[in-house]
């Protein structure tokens, strides 16, 4: 029987890297979007939701107004727009930071040295809050793009802009100084979301958490001499305890476990040193915890 609850309206950036990562996340959650060419609204084929393709800077307003129930958006945009929205879940991708930068080679005496200076930015609200907290008064020049060029053309003494790798700053003769805030993609929910759609959101969040948990884990299988099993087990940071299965060859067992990405190589080296052989590493698609 079809659901009587209206679909969950999910706002995403209509173009760019964040769009690609958002749609890929939904796909990994088993959700298929029937999106034709240049559609601004598209239904999900197998989940009670529809996707709204919106300009990134407009998404916080749509969320606050309840036009969109949730949005997948950079936390930096949410903070900058200062709209009413609940951060439901941080997603771990599209990571960046909003930073102050000054011309490379020019002496920088900390944020205090920007007192009375001109700062160019596309994030005036975030910058204004930061400077107020530090007791700094500066002349903020709001510009919509190409912020990095401002010091080179005499428009500003410093800039405040998003930084990912820092390569753009370097190419424009700038040096990153103070980090104002760190950001990543988040799911933000409208204060006007109703109970029915909230239930759909809970199901979506459950799926997303399973996908995100799997992204940071590796499933590892290895052959271990029985005499080394206890030593191997003590090295493993498994979810509870590893699975140990006897092999056809006497004196050997197969040990199965899950290892986090950030500890993977260090632990693999220690396992090999302890006698593990034939180590097989398998990516995990979903992980229900």
C-alpha cells in the first residue's frame, strides 16, 4: 500500500562537487533518484522522498521556511546565513576551513594585527562574529567571488575565505594564518518538519550512518598459526571479538575482523610480524552497528 505521508523534501546543491557527493551518498543508501535533464525537483524511485536542486546559498532559507524538510549542505554556509536549522548529522566529506590569509612574506602579528585593516570576504557574517569575539575592528569588504585577488589589486590587506588544500592561496601569493571555523557537509533539518516526515528522516539517518561507518572500516581475513592466535587477537581492535575458524590444514585458523582506516597500516604490519599470512582486505558496503 502506498505511503500516505508526504515525501521528505531533500534540498541539495544544484551543481558542483557537493551535489555529486550528496547524490552518491543517497545511492549508497539504496535510494534511486529519477532525475531528468535540468529538473529542479526529482522523486526517489524506491524511498518516500524527493530531491530539490537549489542554489547553495538559498538552501538555508528554504530549510528555515519549511519549503525543504532537510538539506545536505556545507556547515560553513549554514553558519554564514544564520538561519534556523538543526544540524542532524555531520557527514564527513567536503571538509574545508574558513581562514584568514595575508600576502606571503608580509609580517603577521596575529589577528590583532588586522585591527583597522581591510579584509575581503564572501563570508561577512562569520568574519564579523570572529572579529567581535577577538575585540578587533576591521573594514570588511564583501565580494562574491575571486576573493584571493583582492590584496594583489589593492582592495584589501587580507582575506577571509574557504581553504581546502591551500593551493589557491599559494598560487595567489597568500599565506593562511588563523582558522575561523572548520566545516564539512551536514544534514540540516527544518524547524517546521512534521512528525511524518521526521519519521522518514530517521530512517534516512539510520541508512546514512551505516554507510558512513562502513567507509571508515576494512574487513580483514588472515591465516594464522594456532600458536599465534591469542597474540593476534590482542593486536586486533575488533567490534567485539574476531571470528576464528579452523582451516583444513592442521594447526592453522582463519581470523576475521574489522579494522578502522586510520589504524589499518600500522596494525597490518604488526599482524604480519606476529605470524599472520594470506591477509585479505575487503571493503565494507554497509555496517549496521
